[in-house]
C-alpha cells in the first residue's frame, strides 16, 4: 500500500483546484442549478479537452491519458469541494468504467475517445422506476432482437445526467440475463424526463424506452459481473467526492467559528463547538483514509476492491452527511437560509449517500466479506 | 519522527542501501525470525500487562519485559533496531525511512516493542529534540540494545491534565539535583531503570515556566514504588514517592526551566506512540469470535463487526498516510483519539456478540474481551484524556481561539 502522492499527482491537484476555483464558484453553481442542462458545456469541453481530465483514467489506446483511479480520485475530491456541476460521475466514472469493464473493443473504440474528449457525454441507466436499493434483479427494461437488430422497451429512473447524456448505456434483460446496450440519447423511442432532484447540482432523469434501437455492448447476458465491479469503482469515486465536500464544509464551519462573536467571544472559543469540530476533523480524516486506500486498491490491487469499496460506502457517505449537518448547526440561523451555501452541501451529502447502495447496505456487505475471508 | 535529521548525523546515510533493497532484506529477516500473527508465539499484545494480584502482575510484567527484551536484542543484533539513529547512539546511521520500513514490517507480525515505548519512542524524541550529543550517547545505547526500560513520571495527584501544576521539586545539590515529591498513575514503574521526570525547579507562581525535565534513575534509595490497583482488579500502574533521590548533572534534559517545552515534545511523541500502536488487531479477533459462535448471518452482529472494522482500518490507513507525509492537522491527537475510540468500540462490540457469555469472566471466549473492556476506559485517560486531545485538535490543529 502506498499513500504518498507523487509530484505529478500534487501538480494535478493544484491544476484542478485552480481550474475549479475559476470556473465553479458558488455563484456559478447556483446559476447552473437553475438551468435545464445543469452544467456548462463550454466548461466541460475545457475540463475534458483543454485539461484532459475526462480521459484521465481511460487507456491511451482509447484516447485517454492512461492514468488510474488515484488521479481520477484527486479530480473528484476537488470537484466535490466546489459542487462542480458536470457529467463527471455519470460520463467519466460510470459510463467509461462500464465500457472498460465489458471489454468490447469495438464499442470502446467507438465511444471512449469521444467521452475522453468531452464531445460525447454518456451515462449508465440501471435502476428500475421505483428503487429502494441498488438491485439489478429489478431491471425493468427488456431487449429483443429481430432482423434489424436489438431494440429496448421499458423504463429506467434515477439516471445520472440522463436528460442530457448523448450516449445511454442501458442495463436490459434478454433471454440470457442482463446485458448492457448502447442507445443514442436522441434516438426515436427514447423519452427523457428530468426528475426533481433534492440535490439540484446533480441531475437525474427517468427514461422511457419504446422499441428504441440499441447496440449490444459486450457479451449477451454477461453484464452482472462487470456491473458489480463498476458499482465498486463508482462507490470509491463517489467516496472521494464526498470527502472533498465534507472537508470543504468543515473548513466553512471552522472559518465561521473563528469570526462569529456571541457572548463577547468567538463561538469557536466555546468548548462544545471546539469538540464538535474536533470530532468532525476525525470523521473527515477517517473517511479520507478509507477513500485514498480504496483509490489505491482500484488502481493497483483489484482483488481487494469489493472490501475496500464497501469500507468507503460504509463510512464516507455518513461522514459527509454528519459534517454537512453540523456545519449548518455551527452557522446558526444563517446556515438555515437559502442564501447560505450550507444547504447545497447538505442536499448533495444526503443524495450521494444513497446513490450506489446505502451505508447500511455497504456495512452489511463489508461484514459478509470479512467474515467469509479466512483471517483467524 | 524526524530523529536522524535532528541528530545532524547524516554521515553514513549516503552509503546506505536503497529503500527497495533494504525493504527486501527486512522482509526476509522477519520471515525467518518473527512469529506470525495468531501463532502460539505471537506476543503482539504482551505490553498490555495486568494481573489480579501484585505477585501475578509482577510475574507477568517480568515476562513481558523478558519477551520484549529478547526481541529488541534480536533486532539490534540484526542492525534493525532504530537504524536511523547515529552509530554512537546505538543505531546504524541509516536514512530516516529505514525506521519506517522496520516499523511497517513489524506491525505485520506477532511482535511488539510497545512495552519499551517510553524508552524507544519518547526518550529519543526528547533527547534528539532537546538533549545534547553526550546525553544521547549516554542514555540511548542501553535502550536500543534492550537492556534498559524507561517510565514516565508526569502525573501527580494535583496535576493530571493540568501538568503546569506539577509540585515535585528538584533542588540543586553538589554535582546535580535532589528530587522529592509524589507521582501517580506511573505505568511500568517497577521494572524501569530510568524515568522521564517533570519536576519544579522554579517557584510555584511561575507555573509552566518553573518546570524542568530530567532523566531519573529509578533504582536508587529514596524511590518508593507502590502498585495501585485499577478498575479491572489488576495492577498496571503505581504511585511513586520520591524522597531525596539524586540526579547527576547529565540528567537535566533541555535548559533549566524548559520543562514545558520538553514536555510538549514528550506528549506529542506519546500520543503518536499510543495512536500509532501496533497493538493486537482486535477486529480480527472479533471476526474469529463471530465465526466460532456461528453468528455470521446475524444482521445486527454484522453491523457491529462492520463498524469495528471500519474504525480499525481507517485508523491504520490514517497512520499510514501520516507516515507517508500527508498533512493531517494535529496528527498525534487524531490517531490517539481514534485508537481509544477503537478500543472502546471493539470491546463493547464483542460484549454484544458474546451475549450472556459476556457476563462471566471465566469463559475462555469472554475472558480476553473482558480484560480489554476493563482496560479501554484507561486508554481514554492515559497519555492525555480524550477531552484534552479534542482541545489540542481544535486549538492547534484547526486554529480555534482559546
Ligand atoms: C426556523 C427558525 C425560525 C426562527 N424564528 C425566529 C423568530 O420567530 N423570532 C426570532 O427572534 N428569532 C427566530 N429565529 C432565530 C433563532 O432564535 C436563532 O437562530 C438562534 O437563537 C441562534 O442564533 P444565531 O442564529 O445568531 O446563531 P449563533 O448564536 O451565532 O450560534 C451559532 C452557533 O454557536 C453556538 N453557540 C452560541 N453561543 C454558544 C455558547 N455560549 N456555548 C456553546 N455554543 C454556542 C450555537 O449553538 C450555534 O451552534 C429562528 C431561527 C430559525 C432557524
Ligand atoms: C492506564 C493509565 C496509565 C497511565 N500512565 C501514566 C504514566 O505512565 N505516567 C504518568 O505520568 N501518568 C500516567 N497516567 C495518568 C494520566 O496521564 C492522567 O490520568 C491523565 O492525564 C488525566 O489526569 P487526571 O487523572 O488527574 O484527570 P483530570 O485531569 O482531573 O481530568 C478529569 C476529567 O476532566 C477532564 N478535563 C480536565 N481538564 C479539562 C479541560 N481543560 N477541558 C475539558 N475537560 C477537561 C478530563 O478530560 C477528565 O475527563 C496514566 C493513566 C492511566 C489511566
């Protein structure tokens, strides 16, 4: 295990930090939250094209930079700090990881270079219209084949950036089991409706497919194993983003506690506030350790990924929720207002905690994995 | 710990083998010489000594000292004991990372040198930070050879968290100082040859400015050690009555009146030593317990296991991050708090898993957990209480006003 960042990785962090400082201040986050796209395509093209950040973890043969999850994690952590509104989790993490996991060379050659360049945004659609859990058994899209090829019919919801993605990777059922299909987001038979997301900085959509033309990606019926790996990677990437958000709200709380005066003293001099913030520091650093470990595992030791991912899923989401909640508390009444950014993080925290399995589900899985491994 | 850089003895370090070669050599040596975790010879928890009677405690403590001493000597003879220390201090003049490599390897095996933590971690931190080359050459070699153990004489009945209130007094006499006073809660005072002592050399009104730090020889007349019984019923720490004990000139560490400064170094290294402990992996034991009891499929038990595993792993990973140079504000207090929290959480988790069996101490499954359960409250106090660690994190780590 190696936690030391290289000079190059530190430089990457600085670069992303500066870029987001410039392009994703709070005013911009709020402006984008009111737009129908939810992100700024010009900024995304700069992020992907100019800085090469969308293709960071995509292999060079498919137009990427050929780095791995440690580098991608750095980007996500920084993005999480500023609530960067962009198809990062959907296109770069979910869709690209799904394509790479399925290993369909021709599909990869067709789609990945454009994802890396930012000229195509993609997403993964896997959830049924009413989902309590991440459960691929409940998929409600069916694929059928006739002389002209595959078509998909059914409904899928909670699709990240589903209303804007150019390319939809849809999990659908065939006689052979679950498979992944590529569907053009603008094709006939694809109806997309934005959902009213709690977190307005990250969009989700319901997609109704009615005999939409589709291309099978990978082997028919073989999607399950690949998707398990994709959800683990997504959990880890999201963990890095959650750590970035949690660290940012803790900074906000600490800064405010130093300047807000009540009873003739800064509230940060009251011990209950000090101890609260000290505990949050432990929470954030622990979550960060879990995330960094898992990013390293994703890059270097994939066999350990399920355990490392569930460790992340079991603590990072809760860490962000706790920090975002207590940030409001430390801010008092002002933290409860629309004008203050605290609620943006609070909503992001609560939503992202539920995306790829709840913390309780991840803890159950973590326990199952460690109890099954022969360690004693 | 940046010890060799503070020592300014980088001389031999250019000739030292590269990290990869050294790591491979250390690995191979441990493979050949160290007991595996979980094997019958595993002594990674030997430093957690307690006994139900004074005799039993003394016997176990002697055993712990003996086992640790043999191991330390073996490390020393292999050139792997504190390799970054200069040769005149008993080290190898190796680069700083060599210590990290050994410590990281050591944490994977059924071994521990925590019994000698005061000598191996706190005394060197203090001596490299504030002592002279002469003092280092005098005190460190017997420590690194495993010949001498040290304890810490800080707390007093009126000065626990608030060490600025220490009243034990050192007065100048011919050739050194004479010390008198009362210390309390001193761990492992019995077998120790030396103590790191904080004593008052100035007036009471001077508070922290009137304190100095000394190396006090424990095996001399005028030192009366009385074991104290702790909540488990066992013995672990002591009261130490000091009446006219002598400290030669060389025993003053740092300047006269610099005790507070030295103390800060000492407490920082203590926090790091406790939080960075290579203590028994209790979640591994918890997992073993759940499996033997056949409770793997119980959802409630799984939730408990996961919580303990998460706390233990994140503590480990945080330690590794700190070792890898990540900036973690108030790092020592962070790991110390995570550690005491982990000890509490895992022992309480085990009690829930044990159910009724946890009500009796003579069940072989419950006995080790009850020992941990009754030790955990002490971990929240010793080495600076949880509350004091939170104050430190808030004020020094996060910069909140006092
Ligand atoms: C939904 C809502 C409705 C409200 N309605 C009304 C209303 O109708 N009329 C009205 O007059 N006001 C109203 N308020 C204001 C409310 O009473 C204040 O928000 C509250 O008293 C806290 O004051 P503050 O916001 O200035 O926070 P601050 O006093 O600045 O507190 C900030 C943080 O510091 C902590 N803190 C402050 N002092 C100490 C201390 N001594 N020790 C430890 N911690 C401390 C607080 O607990 C808080 O976590 C309302 C607030 C809300 C959120
Ligand atoms: C197992 C064990 C081993 C020990 N080994 C040694 C040893 O080897 N050498 C040695 O010198 N000492 C040793 N100690 C003593 C230990 O350092 C003290 O117990 C500790 O520093 C607390 O001091 P105290 O017991 O006097 O409690 P007090 O300082 O009286 O504290 C009582 C309570 O008040 C809280 N409190 C105090 N000040 C503050 C504050 N400013 N803010 C908020 N809360 C506060 C504390 O956190 C605690 O909860 C050991 C203790 C234990 C339990």
